[in-house]
């Protein structure tokens, strides 16, 4: 057990006993502790869902945003203050349903943000509807006859759309997940970790007895994360009984902040805007 007390709040998590969010919560606090962070070194952005409730249980700067909008908020924070470590989290419904457009565009931009998807393959907070990562045939309140559509593949999407660090974690492998979060935060650029997160209440078929015998670590399989083709091959291999976790893809590329002349030397918050009259601007827009 690590001494993560500094990142606890006075509230006790309200997740169901056995929820995978506990593992992610612990791994995040451990990562911040191992990185030597103070509470004000990191800003987290949360979406709406059981995963979003994490905002109450972790003592760092935080912004509990609206459904699907964690990444635009996180992007704004990073561009305003380059010194903050920005970590955004979403459920699979939040980030890959209503928020999917933002996900793809943030991959393209390569802003220096860490993004954690709590992927339980179901809508948890709203008590068990189908999500974009629910498998075909999945029966739920919203798809009583089974899902027809092909599920979203967040890792393959991230790899082809320009994310520079793409990984899969498992909330039942907390030390491994902690190490992934540390590497993602240290990475300069958009780092995505899709975390397999059991929802023991509304998706019991994808719980610990399913994942434990199937997961294996890519680093043990000798995978080179700079190998684009092999990374994509692993990401697309969804029908195999074995499930890889670890870093699929990692390359070095200039970040959005470094590539923009306006942002390279100083963040938005350091620009002097005292001589800008907002009312004049509004008037100008009204007239145009
Ligand atoms: C604009 C909007 N649409 C719908 C909802 C209702 N809603 C709240 S959480 C949620 C989905 C939660 O699922 P997921 O993102 O997978 O998170 P989980 O609860 O499983 O962690 C939905 C549809 C909402 N709050 N706002």
C-alpha cells in the first residue's frame, strides 16, 4: 500500500463494492505520489457518469464538466497554463458516444493532456444502457434484442488519428496501471489510456473472472511501441481470447502548444488583455 493520503478528500467513494473505478482511483493517486506531485500540480477534468463522480474523491484542482465535453475543457486549461499537468477522464459513453468528435480532434492536435477512459462497456450512472463499446449482441434496457452495431475501437481510432501515446490498462492490475499513468503524464503530447473497468452491477459478464485469465502485458510479448503496424494489429485484434494491456503506440511529435507561434513562448494566461474592451468586441460582433 502506498501513502496516498494527501490526495484523499473527506468523502468516501460511493461506487458499488467491486467497481473498477476503485482501482483507477488508487492508481491515479499512486501515480501522483510517485511523480512527487503536490495537490496543485495537477488539474483533472471529469465528465458525467460514475467515473465523473471521482471529482469528489481526489484532492487536486478539478473541473466537473458536462457530458462528453472533458477534452475541450482540458484543452482550454492546458493552453491557458502550460505548467499544469492536465488529466481528463471520461466513461466510454461520455468520451466515445456524445464526446467522440472531441476525442478524434484532440488526437489530431496532440495537445499535452493525459486522457483516461473508464471503459466498462455500459452506461453505469444511468443504470445499465448500451454504450459505444458494448459488444454486438449485448442485451440491455436500451437494446433488449441485442446490439446490432459494431463497437467503437478507441485504441485503433487514437492510433490512426494522431495520438502519440496509446495504451490499454486494466483496473484489476493496479501497479501496471499506475506505471501507465506515470508514463502517460511524462509523455509530451496527447496520451490516451483505455482502461478495462468492470461494472459489477450492470455488466457482470465483463468482470474480473472474464478479464483476469485473458489479459497479458505487451511488454512481455516483446512489442515495440514505435511499430505503427504492429500497434494497429494489436488494437484491431478484438476477437482474440487474449487481451493485450500496456503501451500499444508511442512516438515523439511536436505538441500543438509547441507548434503555435502564439503559444510557444507563453501560455494564454500570460497575455495582457487589460487593454481589450469586451463591450467594444461584442458591439463589433453584433454589427457584423
Ligand atoms: C447531455 C446529456 N445527455 C445525457 C445525459 C445522461 N447521462 C448521464 S451519465 C450518462 C452515461 C454514462 O455512461 P458512461 O459515460 O459510460 O459512464 P459510467 O457511468 O459508466 O462511468 C448519460 C447518458 C446527460 N447527463 N447529459
